C-alpha cells in the first residue's frame, strides 16, 4: 500500500534528522537480518547517543539479541548498516572502546577471578587497574576464588568486570542482573548510572521491567523484529492504557464502559478495574453516580502493563 | 548537573610488545585452565602412562622380529598421548566454549583471534611434550630402553609437529560436532584410529584387511615418523609420511576455514 510506504519513508527521515550523525555513538540504519527463512530484524533503525542508558525490551524472539550482536560485530546484517563510533563494529580499534556483558552458560571454571580479569585487561592498551575493576564489579574479597566456586550473582559480577576492563565508552549489557541478590543488583545499577554520568553509553536488555524503569533514559520496545514503541519510561507508560482505577462499586460494567475516556473495564469478584488516561474525570463521574463506592485506588500503570499491551497486540 | 564528557582515546598504533604479551598470557591461562581441569589433565597424561606400564614395561624383555617392544611402545604411546591431548583439549574444549557462548564474549573483545588459536595449539603441544617426557622417563628407568639425546630431540620435534597437525583436526571437530556429543565422538574416532595405526601394537600383528586401511589414517603417518626415529618404520619412505601428514593438516585447516566462514555468513 502506498500509504504505508510513505509513512515509513517519513519515519526514517524524521529519525535520521532527529539523531545528528555526530552525536550518535552507535547506529543501526535500515537493518534487516534474515536467518534462512526467519526474519529476525525488519528494517530496524536504532541510534544510541552519548551519555544515555537505553533499555531494549521485547518478548523472546523479538530480535534484541540479534540487534546487540550486530552492534558488537559478531554478525553482519543481511541489509542495512551497523556503525559504532562511526566505523565498522568488527574492527579491532572499535572493539577497544566497547565492552560487552553477554549471557554465557559457562566460562572457564578452572581459572580464578583475578586471572580472568588479568587476561581481559591485557587486551587493552589503557585498561583500568585491577583494583579499579574489582571495585567497580563489586568483586572485593573473591578475586582469588576459582570461577567454579562462585555463586550465580558473583559470576555475573565477573562478567561485568570483564566488560569494564578496558574503560569502554559503549557498553552492552545482556540481562546483567540475572541471579543477583538485591544488594548486588543495586550496586550494578549504581555503576550503570555512573557510566552514563561520565558520558558513556549503555545498551541494556532485560526482562526485569523494574530495571528498565529505574535505569533507562529511553526504552525501545521490539516485537517481531520491529520497534513497536520508543520513548522515556514515563512516555511509554502513559501512551499505553493510561491509569488504573480500582474500587468496589454497584455500577455495572456496561455503564462504566460507556463513560467518556474509559479504555477498558475488568470485573473481578468484588472489585472492578477501570483503565483510563483521564482518571480524575472518570472517578468524579463514578462518585457522582454511586455513593456507595468504596475501596478506591488510583495507580499509574506498571511498565509491565504497558509492555504487555504493546507486545501482545502485535 | 555536570556536563557529560566523553574521552576519546587517541588511536592506538599496533604495538608488537603488547600483542606478544597477549599471546603469552592467553597461552599461559589456556595451559593453566587445562592443567587444573583434572578430568582432562589426569586422563590425557595418565592413560598413556598406564598403558605403557601395563604393556610396555611388562614387555621390556621382549624383542620380536628385531623390534624391542618397550621401545616400540614408547613411540606408539607418545603418539597416542599427544593426539589425545590435541583432540580432547581442543576438540572438546573449544566445542564447549563455543556452545556456552564464551567464544562470543572473546570475539566481542579486542582479543586478536590468532592469540586464541595459538594458545589452544600451544596447550596441545605442551601436553604432548609432557606425555612424551613422562613416557621416556619410564622407558629409560624401568623399561630397559635406551634413547640417545639425538633421538630424544627428534621425538620432541615430531611431537610438536604432530600436535599441530591434530590440533587442526581438533578445530574441525569443534566446529562440526555439538558440544555434548563431542567427548563421545572424539573417542569413537580416536580409539579405533589409534589402534589401526599401530600405536598399540605393530601393524604386522593386525589382520591384513585392517593393515591396508592404515596408510589412509593420519595417525599411521605420524606413528611411522615417530617409529622411524628408532628405525622401526615400515619400508615406505619418510617423505610419503610427511606428505600424508601435511596433506591431512591442510585438509583439516581448509575445511575448518570454509565452515567457519560459512557460519559467519549465516550467523
């Protein structure tokens, strides 16, 4: 259909003009990736700016890992270009400025933490000092432990340390806090915020929506290889179903649905849940019509609800 | 709010010293990793020693058709050991690292891929030399075998060559074989191939039908070269064995290269 072609073109133009080339630290431009018959990414446009934390969300199979691997230069696009620091992500000079924390099933278990860090540090001409990496990755006290003897959260911290060895300007974190306890997770979040404050760029994929909500300047939601939503956490949450009103009322569901501004009504045994972007207006109407209304709660939607709304309809 | 600043590192020119350091560290940690992995190191060094004690040392007095069995088996089990070190250390080890996603982390880092390959190869070489040394010590002390210094140097050299050759096979196996099947498949290839190449007993004692297969096996050619150090080789010239081994190595490396590149395109 010509209309959609026109829309797509203007989208690309708007996107390209919104991100000035010199500000973009990494870009995927019109990237398509095909694995045999499967389309993993469909003409994706993504740009990462300096000093921002971008959270890449999406259900399994949405294309998040593929996008990350393209930016890391581990795979090449079927169509389109991937650029990191203005160059090819596969060149060694680009890799010197990039750190990656990927999901790994097993890393060599018969080496100590210090030895792993020592080896990775040797790849960089100006690595952080061992003491600094240990501090950043919260590995104090376990430097001499064999990797096999570490807990799940400690293993994740070592992987983070490996990514940080070279003091990278661009960091990719794939499910970084899986298996971590609260303290370690908060510690890692603090490190991510520090990176952004220093002008570094972080691309984070996570299934913990709370994490995306807490850390990201910008959220990009992928589904089936396309971006279905993009914006700050607040924008994503408000753009979807709106706010949630929960109460006990004798008003019928049909009546509630007919109220202006109501997007959905859900009736459970005692309570009714009404979603609307104009919570105050709807509540005012409900209170006028039903004096016996009780147990009133108004809440902002969780990022989870927004996320589900965005991805299940596609 | 402070202004975010980005420090751009000055472009780094290639530094030989730094690259050499990476190669050395990568090799050192590869070796440590293998050595500390008891299920690998004890088996790969222990089996040839055990076989040599059982069949070599016990036959220290046996000289059949001009062949001193304990001496023959020193060469045979040295080959057996170095081949095992290469196939298990690399074939199984690399397959596991690839399947676990660790290889991707290394590839995403600035590590030069040749450093990784070099380290894997050196790991196989060092273990091969350790096995050869252990067997030689046993042979000379309790096996009643005499080995001249020159013979020892030749054996060491052949061990290095053989390790490189079978390291290339290890690479191909790691690319082809799924990680959890790797140990089983390596055993299925390694054990019959060793047996049919005369590593465990001279070829003459095998059925004629099996003897004819031997020249097709790379392990046979390596064994013949190693046995040639003691003058126990069959009549065919050493050059034919060198060609056989070199051809095998080329085929392994070439096929690995093809498969790796095709995986890159499809990945």
